[in-house]
C-alpha cells in the first residue's frame, strides 16, 4: 500500500509502530547522557556522531531537542547555573514589573476601544443566533419528541468533522497477557456503559458512550443509539489485519471503538478511538484512572485557590476589557512555512518517540528554573528548527496552539470539553543555542500563562459554541495561520491495570484540525515521557521522507 492509497486516519505508520513493539522490552527508555570527554562546545556540533546520545524522538528524530537536554545538563555540571545570578533574581522577583504594568495598561485601553467599536456590531448578531438556537431546541422537543438533545458547551466546536480532519483522540495501550473479549466487554459495561447517576435509575452517568453525535437543523446534537450493542465497538484483530480492519466509524453508531490487537509475544495492544465531542484529554485520562482501571487512583492534587473574592472580581472585569486582544491573538496568525498553507489530504501519518525519563526532564527544569512543559516545548521548537533547515527554510518563529484546561479536578467526573486555547510563538531559528532556545520558549509560555484573556476566551468560545450553527462556529474558530497543535496531558505515574491485565505502556495522539496539519502530544506514564506525532500526508514529500525525518518508534 502506498501513501496515496491510504484513506483512513489511522495509517501504516501506527501499524508499523505496533509491529516494531514486538521485538523490544516493555517500556524501554533511552537516557541521554553525554560522554564526559566532550566539552559543551563540542557537544553542540558533534553530538550527531555520538550514537548513544541521539534520542529518536518523533518528528525527524529530534536530535536538537536531545542536544538541548544534553547541553543543559553539561552546563549545570560545569557552572552550576544557566543564568547570571542577577538575571535569575530579576526573573524570580519580577524586578522589571513596571514594564508589565505599562504594557497591561496599554492593553486595557486598546481592549476597551476595540470592545466599544465591536460590541454594537456583534451583539445583535449574537442575539439573533441565540434566538435561532432556542428555536432549534424547541423543534427538538416538539417535532422529534425529545429524541435529540442539543450539544452543550464546546462539544459542537471541537467535535466538528471534515474530510481533511477527523476529531478522534487515539490512545494506544500495551497490555500484558492475552485479550479475553467477553471479559473486556463485561468490564466496560460494568465500569462505564451501565453506570447510572446517583439517585437516577435509568439516567446513565456516561451516556455519550450510548449516543450518536449528529447534525440536525444546522446544530450538533446527541441522540440515544437504537439497539446499542457493545460488540459493534469492541472487537479483536491481528496486527496483520490492522490496516484493513480499521475503517471510518459509522455515523449511525456512538463515535468510539476499542480494538484489541493480538500479538505473538504474550502481550496485546489496545487501541482506543474516541470522538473529541465525548471529551477532551483531561476528561479521558480521568475516565481511565478513576473509572476504567481495576483499582481507581486517588484524585490528583489540587493547588489551593485564592479566597479573595474582590481580586477574582477585578481579574474577571479586566479579562473582559482586554478580551478583543485575546481573540485577536487566537485568530490573527500568519505563519508561512512548509508545515502550513497547503491543502490537507485527510490522510494521516502517526508515529511516536522512544521514552525519556521524567527524572531527566526534572533535572533540566530545576537547573533552568523552568517547568517540564517548558523543556518539552523547547524540544519541539528545536525539532521544528531542524525540519525547516532540512527543507532549506529560515523560519524565525512558528505559531503553536495549546489547550489550557479549565477543569475543576475536585468536581465529579463528567464527559465534557472544558478548555480554552492559546497561541504561542515558538522560536524556530536553527541558529539559537539550546539554553537560549529554552529561555525564549519559557518567556513565551510564561507570557501565555499571565495572559488575562484566557478565561474570557474560554467563556466566549463556550458561548459561541452554544448559540452559533455548526458551520459558522467552525469558520470563526478555525486555526488559520497556525502550524502546530501541541498538547501535554500527564498520565498516572504508578502502574495500573485494566480487566486484570497490567498496562506496560501508554501513548496517545491528538487530532489535528484543519487547516492545522501537525498535532504533537506529550504523554507521561510510570516516570517516562513519550511524544506522539500526527501529521497530514500532504505535508510530507514522500514515504521515504516520513521514514527518514519522522522515524517510527523502535523501542
């Protein structure tokens, strides 16, 4: 089968990845440790010749990302610090706070001006669409007898499906033992499908797994599936049958499936495909660790929230005032590079990396006064820089869209999409030194975290998805001008088991929504971080380029 013959989202690269797993030890990792004889100056130029210092991370093997880690670790051993002490103090205590104050004052006045200009134009249109959505809800109740229920929240936005992009989150588990189809189906019924709400006899808690996601009267809605049969969603395949057996999901069935892929080494793979309308990454991880596993894990730790109601009110008002600027940051991006601008084909190449110990990332994070996410995004930045260099392109920066979770982890688990989106300008010049790249990336991410418009953008997107028809919402909220979508979802750090079998490895891929053709996911499990890459085939010159620049994981 050639690249041009592929017609479904899960393609031969993922198949090859699964085949490759048969010859490697469970949960194998690569620990990048530079040879002691290499000075830091030589490490940058000669690390490509150091075979054991190269980490075959997905997306053209990402050696620059690894060199970033190696150079930082070497620098820490040599000088015990990455930054000048004065610079570190300035960063830590925000000495140049007056710059931030002046900038935010200017943002506030500009935001107020844009709000005053746009509100008289936007408000009547929003009211008209709100009335239309109310009429559609009434039609669902009267004409269809309540069979259809209008999609709530952001399900209708993140669940949009097109020829170029299918909104399926793909999770792959490597499980010990042999699959027992009937036991697994019974486990899914008891843990998820047949669970009812407390105090309700027939109201299922996770009802989306029994419902069909469709579009009626221009709006997305849910309806109960007729004659729901779990056998249509959970089935067994052999690895050799994986390509032919994985087809597009039927629009008349609930949008999810679980594939049990048989192997010859006493293990099997569980491939889970879930429509994004069912829930986002945080929701699905919580579903796995709190409901699906044999022994539910305790709720993740939650930081103490500020109890200052006045400060919360002030921040809410400020967020609304600068809202127009936040929306402009999301939609007004104009990337020009080989990863953006082409018409997407809808054929996906999916690959992944070897494992990197989380302890390594934490060492770098401590040395650089950064976060693990800063280090990972710096690696992605280095990978993009090398890819552009191989294409003979000089791209100073790339726009990446990242989700920002608004979940309350102390609240009961519900299947929902609850996140805002933010854009980050990643440095992609191949001339940057590793430590400079990390500092630049950290600066960009810190600015995103301090952005007061994140909450306002979340509520606006939520409101827009409630009242606008699906085609209009898709048009307004498309990621035009963005090259990469990146998502970091921490997984459990202790070994878990499902239906009596231990999970040895975990990986997931995020969908890339047109016109964004590249999706990058960071997943951690049992102290190991792996990267999943989902790229549209239109952005790849040939199958050989995929093999050379985005090698399949060989564990």
